C-alpha cells in the first residue's frame, strides 16, 4: 500500500454541511397576498359607502345600497376573524378592525335602529329576504308534503303504520269518533300558551339542526309530515271531519311558519355543502345571519297561529267561519310576502 493511500485513509473527512430546510415564509406571504387581493375590492367598496354615509349615518344611501352595506359589513367582520387567526399581520388586523368598527357604528347609530328598525324589518326586509331565499322554504315544504302524502296513503292501507309514527292513540279515538280537540275548550288561554310554546320549539329545532348539513332539518320536516299526513289520512278514511275542520283555521299560519323555519335550516346547511366562492366558515356566517332573520320572521306567525288554535279552531262555531279564517290567513300571507318594497328612494346627490 502506498504512502499516499495510507495518508488518504488516515485523513479525517470533512462532514457535509446539512442543507438548510426551505422556510415557509414565502408560501405564507403568498397566502397573505392572495387573501388581500381576493377581498380588497370589497373593502374598498365598503370604504366608499362609508364616505357616502354622512357622519356614519345610512340615511343618504339607496335601499339597495343599504342592503349591500350590510352584506359588506358581514363579509368584513368575517375577514377580520380570519386575519386574526390565520394571517396575524398586525397592520392588516388593525385596518380591518377599524373598517368593521366604523361600519358597525354606522349601522347601529342609524335612524333605522330601535322600533323603526323592527318595523322596517317586518314590513320590508323580512318579506324581501323570504323571496330571496324562497327555494329553501320550498324545499322544506316539499319534504313535508312528500312524507305527509306517503304517510297518509300508508295509513289508509295499513293502520299498523300508525304505531310506527306515534299515532296509535289518535287512531283509536278516530275510530270511536272522539274529537279530542274539545279538551282545549276547558282552558283556552292555557292551551293557547302551550300550543305557542310547542310550535316555537318545533320551529327552533327545525331551524337549529340545519347546522348539521341540513340533515336535522330534513328529519324534522319528514317526521312532522309523517305525523300530520298520517292523521289526515286516517280522518279521510273514516270520514272524521271535525279534526280536519279544526286544523284548517290555524294551519295556514302554523305550517307556513314551520316551512320558513325549515327553510332557514336548509339555508344554513347549504353553507357547508355548497359554500360557493367562500370558505365554509364565511358562508356559514353570511347565511347564518339570514337564517336567523327567517326564524325571527316566522315567530309572530306562530303566535297568531297559537291564538287561532286556542280560541277559534276548537270553538263550536259554524265550519264556514273557520274556513273563512283559513282563506283570510292565506290571502294575508300571499299579499305580505309578495308585495314589493315601494319605499321612495333617496334623491340625495351624494348617493347618486
């Protein structure tokens, strides 16, 4: 072995310098840039509308601009939450916090607050929101009707199905011609209050369980359809009309309110299934606000339905009067929800 080879073997090798791992800083900056670019126009639009709203007031804005203003405020509030959790750029967070705060102040200092705001919601904004989200209310109605029709048909052919949907005791009373609704007349005010409470619970459950991708709302619409459809089918089979006449008076307001609450549940569920261009969290925040407003819209209807069910529906009065009440209720709902917003638009020069 040569001296050179021995020297080479004895000479310690210089260890290789480990490669420095790539820093995630560039990807983080790219994500922050993308976050800002995708939302920058919305923030600029909100800035412009705040400039139009003199002294933080919304009175100078058109009706459509006020709705857009509220939508932009909700989006900016959601962007602020995301920026705090994910971006963590203090300058961006401060900017969004200031922008959302100014928009919040403009909304809650506006003259539309208080009782006037409640009036304008139920008179204008509520019906407009119902029309905007009508497909979700229609979905709740169709689920109820499909399961209700199926239940009614099954009851006519197989009465054992009544036990499956919890209508066994009702079946026996219908067979014996016993009108259990007469019990309400023994304590109308208490019964009316209990009915309102029960109906409100059904509406709230139908709405709130929509958070589970709409599955909870689907269950409540289907279950109520099975029960009411089954009882209706039994009454038709045995020609037991007192219960059918009892339901017609209050049913218009009561069922319509349940469908609207169910529509709110499906609206929330759609945020998880079909968020569109938004993240699921952003879509849930945006649609959740609308869903809560739909629930608020249906609660007065349930109150009116409870009064009718407690005092008019069980009363021993001509059936024609109860049918008339149902027709009037239907006309009121159609006119209320279909009448467009005819408020005069602002002519303020700054809002043009």
